[in-house]
C-alpha cells in the first residue's frame, strides 16, 4: 500500500476552461482541456485527500473522486468554489478562468447584419484571489500561464495574491501548456523554487502532488 499523507484532508481543485456566453449559442472560451487539473485531482486523491473537482466544460472522463461539480462560466465556478472552500485544507487552481465576460449576453442569437460588431467585456471575479483572501484559508496553490518572462510574472502573481505556492507553465509555444499531453513547470513558493522538465501531465501531476504534500506539511509544522 502507498502512504496516504493527505488522509483525512480535503482538497478543492478547479480545472478546465470557462465559457462566457455571447448569446444562447456562442461563447468566449480558451484551449484548456482539463488534463492538468484532472491528473492533479487524481494524484491528490491517491495520496489520501478527499478531493472535490470543480470543472469547466471538458471532454475528459473525470477521475473517481469524492465530488465533481460541473460549471460553465467563471461566475458559476466562483460560486461553486466559495460554497465549498470553508473547512478545506488545500485549494489548487488549475482552471483557465476567463478574465472577462460579455457585459450583456444577447438573449437571442446575434444576427450578422452589421459589418462590425463591438462586444463590451467586464472583469470576472478572481477565484484564486478570493480564496487566498478568505478567512482561515486553505493551503492555496495557483497556476500561472505565461507566454513570456515566465518566472517573473509567476513570482509577481505569488506575491500579489499572497499564495502559498504557484506552478508556472509556458503556454502558446510548441510544447506543453494548453491542450497538450505533456507539460513542464517551474514551481515557486516564498523562499523556494523547483523546476520540472517536460513530461506527460499524468506523471508531472504525481511529482507536483508530492511537492504540494511536502510544502503543505511544512506549513503545518510552522
Ligand atoms: O487543461 P489543460 O489543457 O491540461 O491545460 C493546463 C493549463 C495550461 C490550463 C494549466 O496548466 C494552467 O496553466 N492553468 C492556469 C491557467 C490560467 O488561467 O492562468 P492565469 O495565469 O491566467 O491565472 C493565474 C491563476 O489565477 C490560475 O491559478 C487561475 O486558475 C486563477 N484565476 C485566474 C482568473 C480568475 N478569474 N480566477 C482564477 O482563479
């Protein structure tokens, strides 16, 4: 039997993309498949945690977990997370949450009468920042998806949101990132850093889960 260092602990994980409706049939979305988040959910469950996965639309079969909550929009994801976060020991935000949504989605299908169309967007709630700012917050792990200056941007997000840890990946390149089988990560925490080379997301999730366990247990030890 493998050791279960997270036995009796609960973990809440976001995964996949969000979809922000433009009208009843169209949305603004992104290329997240859910692979990274689903693999991490499975890896934390394998270490004994009671895992609840809050997932945006994904074609993947979900891993066997304590709970699966399917959502579509960032606002729904925020509500699902904030309802469940109290009393949770770990929170990991792997979801690619839309930063903006259409201000006023059309109630009927938008017609192509006009030569140009302008859509006004408004900011979505930042779920990770809300969790990090919540009272008695869980051990909070964010992701950072960057196309350039990976570590610099990730370190800024770690500081700005007051996270316990951030896992940064390069996106929009040839290998890794969105909708790929493989990924590479640079993980930062206050006073520490570890790099993981390009490998299948399932294996990467195992290694990241071990690091999360290590840092989480260290945080309990004070
Ligand atoms: O799903 P896959 O195809 O396997 O791809 C995996 C991935 C590339 C999507 C994943 O590894 C990843 O990087 N996820 C984070 C994507 C992202 O939106 O990063 P960001 O740098 O824009 O956001 C920073 C952090 O804030 C993330 O933890 C994000 O979940 C969180 N966030 C962002 C905006 C928002 N409104 N709410 C949030 O919680």
